[in-house]
């Protein structure tokens, strides 16, 4: 009996399903980039690959909103073109990695014993393969395409998501309410999705936000090795790298793609922290 | 040597989004040197908050908003934060409820016991260790010379609680705060710990504050009792006056809840020709190589309540788990309503599972925090009965009514309920399956006396009205006696005796049952002195 329970007046919450201001803002940023990825290339006539019309590393102007790059191409067009790769590939790879990692972890926790052991050791084996080496093999075998890149990044980041989700799920699995569900005769799927998943989804979403940043970085480094998105197309990470020459002069060409990456990752993380029904401190 | 403690006009508030809310209101009391004052009340009454305030400390989100606290010559609330830190552990010492959670598992006991003297630079380490050994001896700890070299997990819970007292007393504090120090212990262990505490407190003439919800325990320890409710003092008086002639209504209800009370038995269809509902034959079970239960036989008739009693590690919870199908027995069989039950959950039919439900001790971990009460109660109804729509809603309302909860609770999450309410929801979930047998694992031991008594009343009433049977697991003989028709006494995984209701008070009984019976604290002064030494051993 530690008297920690204090009779507080009933908390009046925001109605369930409503976003707060910060959540709405981050949602808007995310939607903007998603839109750019999906319909951006068709809206912008300038493909961003014509050269020679503008000076190299031009500053921000009415014509070139984001300046120009090391070949004099319009940076805004380049960034919008790149959104497809960064938002599309990175976001879907992250969702795939976290989603399948969580599902496998739930299966392992709810099944226990040998299935848990087999799954965990198999996934541990994956972690022993260096990520970039694995990507090299994948690209060599299947060529560099968006599906290959998504799958590759997802496989590289799945073990981490699995490990975190499994340790969370195993703790929840030991709770009495899961035991009650078991003695009721509930199936494995119900226990996984109804009893355990809602209680680990908070930390898993936080992990997803973090993992997303790593996938963006992985894509950029793959492009650097010539394994990722192939020139002249470029994801945002590659845009930062190819315009690295603008760094000493503080050119827009390097700042703008970097800002784009920052705005996307911050938006994803802010959105996760401000999802409706979740208090920021995670306690309910 | 203790100091005078004076508290006047103490107000503590909690910050909420609607502004400050008072949790302790205008409290005044004075403790003479060497006296023990008990703070008593239910969860949320502000007793721990008050005790912590004596160290100038308020929990996160709380604030001491007014009043003064003086320990001897020191004005605690007037001190700067650094001076308050110097006060804590030196002038005021605190003994928490869970010693297991208060010790660092990776450091030796001696390191931790002498730590306060080192932090406050009171004496050289060798001197502190010698003093610690003397304290261990005073607290009747086994092998006082060497116990300090052990690690917290190498000693028992009762020993750890006494080691924590040694840690608190090593600086010769002027005020000792004991916050429910025996609540987490078995009754038999509780006696030795209470004895040790009382002896050191008396010998050192320390001023002490004893926080508890258990009046019977407090009656052994305290000179004066302060009854708190909702942060307001209800009554303050000498221990004799409070337990013999309480003036306040609330104090009277506390006393009533603490009195042993027989609850009506209901209809038991026992007798010669009737087959038992549950029959456990020669049951042995355990985890891996370790055997926990050995050769248990048990018969339970429809409508009957059987209590299973024993201390921690006696195997009583394992018995309930084996009956529930959570542990496959190594030997023996479980026959339910004339048919042998499968040993695992998978081997049992849905109907078998429906007829046996389980209610756990910790209401917190037994309710999924992400589901509303309505959803928690709806699931067994959908699962077993296929109810939906209006009949489902109606049945949920009916269940809530059955466990005496308001229907408005249905839309809340478990986090917004009190301990007693949660335990009622747990019961309602079990009842939703319309079971023949409910396995109750320590259902009231995490609750206050008053709340626990209300839950027991409810369970007795449900038995009368619905004819449901209980297998009631508890370490508290007092609880078991009040609701059960028969008591099975267990120790070290074996069944020692079975006592029928008519014989609860009549002997002769198995010596272990006698020991358990004598270990239940009685609500009178001097009980601790009367308990034979053999019990405490």
C-alpha cells in the first residue's frame, strides 16, 4: 500500500481521434512530402536535369527556389524528384521493417518455446551480415530498383525492430491479463493483436521514427557507393553528397536537401509523439 | 535519542491541469521524544505523503504549500535544498515498504547499510561496520558478523526488511519513518520483524512515525494513532482510546473492517451421495526439475468455498495454476464434474475453460490497460456466448451492477479506477463466463482493510446468489476464515491438514495451522507480547 493513488478529478481529454496543433502541423509537413513524392514530378515541367542555363551553386531566387546544384540544375526540381526515393523508399522500407519485425516478435512472444528460439536465432543470424555487404549482394543479384532497395533496407533494419518488439512483448506476455486470455481459450492471433500489440505500439512507433532516420542515411550511403538510386535521379541523401562542394560557401544546394531531410524526419517523429490518444510522456 | 516533532498547519497540494488540489489539509500534531505515532488510513488518504513531508520531501507533482514542521530545533521547511539533503538519512531516516526494491542488487548489504554514514561523513568506515554488526545483532538477524558480506538476493524478505532498518538507524536519527514496513511480508515473518522493530525503537528511544493501513499491526507498535482520510485528520488519540473507544465514524468503520467476521456460507450440495465438483487426486507439479507440489488431494463440492493457506513458496498458487490448466501436472489427475480435465489449456475444450475462471491478486496487471472496462467485460461474453449488440450491452450493465459498480465506469480505462474497483471488474470478468468454479489467487491482499472487506462481502453474496464455488488462495488466515467452508493448510508443497468451518476455533489442529492462527495480528494492545516465542521462531 504505497499511497500513490491520489483521487484526481476525472481528466477531460481531447476527444479521441483529434490531433493537437503540433500533430496537425507535422501531419501537414508529412502530407506535403508525400504529395511531392506522388504527383510532384508530373507538376514540375522542369525535370531538373537540364544544364547550362543557370550558374553553378546559384543562391535562392524567384526562378530557382532552392538555388541550383553543382551542374546548374534547379535544386527545387531535384528535391521534388528525390522525394519519391527518400519518402517512398525510406518510409516504406521502415514501415516494412518495423511492421514485420513487430509481427514476428508478437508471434515469438505469444508462441514461446521453440518457435521463439528458432525465430530469434534466425534473425540474430541476419544481424551478423554487415548491412552494406548485404545490400551489395542484393543489388548485384537483382539490380538496383525501388523494390530491391525497399526490401534490402527492410531486411537490414528488421532485426533491430524485432529485438525491441520481442523484449517488450515478452514482458506484456507475462502479465496476468494475457494469462486470463489464455485460460479463456483465446487463439494465438487474438493474444498477439488484441492483448499484446496495443500495449507495445507506443514504444514501437517511437522506434519507427528513429529507424526511419537510419534508413534515409543508409539510402544515401548506398547511393554514394553507386548501389542505390542511379544518377541522374537522386534521393535527398545523394543530393547532399553530390553538392558537398557548396559547403564552404554555404550554398543553398546543400542546405535545401539537408533541410528537407530534417523536416521529414522531425515531422515523422513529432507526428508519432502527438498521435491522438497518446500522451507525450507515454503514461495513461 | 529522539527529538520532539511538531507539525502545524501542514498543507500539501498536487498540481493538476485545473490548478492545485489539496491532498493533505491543515494537519497538526506533535510527537514527544521516544514516542511512536501511527498514521493510519486507506490508499489515497495522504498518509505516505505526510510521512514524506517530514523529510521536507514532496513527490513529483506535489508541493508542500504551507505550514511548518519542526524536528527538535530544526525548521525542516525553512531549510535550503542542500541543508534538507543533509537532514535526510541523518536526522530523519525512512524505511520503505519494499526492502527488495530499496536495495541495489549489485552491491553487498554492508556497503549499503553503512552508506548513510559515509555520505554524511559521520564516522570512519571500520567504525560504521562495527556499529552495523551491533545493529544486526539487535535486530535478531542470523549470523550478524557475516550477513553484511551477502547480496540482497541472498537473504529472505523479512531479513531484508530488518537490514533496511539497520541502514536507517545507523546514523542514530532523531526521527524514524516506517512506511508500511511489514505489509509485503507473510504473517509469520511479520511477527519477527515487528518484534525487532519495536525493540530497537524502544531501546534507542527513537521518535518514530509508523505508516500503515492495518490497525492490528499499529496497535502493537504505536503510542498514539492519527486517523487520516482524504488528507484530513479524522481522529488523533492514544492507541487504547482509538481501538477501544473510537469517536469518529470513519475510525469505527476501520475497526469494524478489521474485526474477524464470518460471512454466510450459502448452499453447499455436499454429502455422501453427491459427486464433488472438483476432485484433485495425488497431484504433483513443478517447473522443470523442481517439484513444487507433492501428492495433493482435494475435494470441492458445488457451492463450496475452500481456502488454501500457506506462506510464500508453499505451492498454493501452483495448485491454482494446475487446476486452471496453466501448469501440466507431473503426476495425478484433476476431475471436474465427473470428467478428467486435460493437463494443458490446449487439451481442454472451450466449455471446460469457461467453467473454471481465475481472478488474480494484482488487479493492475490483470486488466489490459489499453482496453476499456466495457471491452474487457464484452470479450468473454462474445467469446463464450456469442452475444452482440443490445443484449451484450445489457449483460455488461448487469455484470457491473452485480459487482456494485456504476454503469458509467464502462467507458473508462483501468488506469482511471481504484484498486478495489479494478478487483471488482476482475470478478465481473470471471462472472461473465458464468463459471462453476472461480480460482481466487490472493484477491484481497493488495487491497486496504476496508476495501478488501467490501470485496469479501461481495464474494460471499455472489456465492449465495449464483451458487458459484471458490478455491480461495491466500496467505491471510483471517481472510480465508471469513469466507471459506474449509481450509486446506499447505507448507513446502504438501497438504498438512484440512479444517472444516465448524472446527476453525476448536482444536486440536496441526501445529502449523496453530502457528498461522496465532500469527494473525489481533486488534488489542500487547498481542505481540503474548504471542509465544515459538511462533516467532
